[in-house]
C-alpha cells in the first residue's frame, strides 16, 4: 500500500511499526560524509552513532545539521554536536556544520549548500544518515525527495531509550512519538511535500 492511502487516525500499532521502522537498517556501505540532524537529545543518542561510524572509517567527514538553540544553551544544535565530537576524538578539520535549519526539511535543504562547498554535489555518491530510528523514515523520504537522485543513502539509526521498534508501544513517550511521527509522514506525503512510497502494511 502507498503511504498516501493511509489514514493516520486509524492505524494499528503494527501498521505504525511497519510505516516507520521497516527497511530502516544499515547496509554497511561506506560513504562520502556522515549526515547527522540535530535534536534536543542528539548528543545523547545520535552523536555516539556518528562518532562510531567515523572511527570505523566509513566516511571521512561528519556534517552536523541544526540551528535550534534549546533552552539553557547558547549554542546551536550543530555547534553543540561539534564541540562534543571533538571531545570524543574527532578532528575539527573533519567536522562540517550547518546552523540555519529549524526542522527536518530545512536540515536537508540547508545542508546541500554545505555539502556542495565541501565536496561539490555532483561528486557525492553516498551519505551515511544518522537520526533516531523512529525519525529515519521521514528524514529518508525528505532526502530522496529533495537531494539529487544520484546520491544514495545508507541509513544508520540511533536507538533512544523509549522509541525503538521493539518497545515504543510499551510506554507513553514512545506511543506519543510514533503516533505523531506517523501522522507527519502521511500528511507530508499527501500534501506532495514528500515523495510517495509503497510499503508493506
């Protein structure tokens, strides 16, 4: 069934799991750059995954994307992620930042300029994409909708505490996040803001 045919008000837990988590797995390919989108807890969950990929040698650069300043911080998401990555041993020369974006679509659009200035977009073959697993479907669809079609994406989900495929339905935080994320994906596809895609429901 295509995402555009789904009714976000009448999805079962199994359908939401299939929508957000199915086919979200690392294919173990190497890439040109590790692309990490920010969030309020990106340092806790997404940063360790990005640093792990970098230290494994799967890409030589990390791009941190995010311009939000969360309460209590004077730094943008990207600046905070960069600072912590350096403290974990990633050389500053291998870190790129994008600090204009305020949400997922802007993460992608704003990062294209940074990527073009660093690599030239026409030379990029593959990005390693890091976000939490429940957010990966929307980010992947956004990348496939707006980035050039010659760029491939290896999905490297970071697992948070409450919203994994195997436990989101066991706690209120996970249920709330997955319901909200499912509704967003369906809404944006129906609006035409994201490419439609057939999924097994």
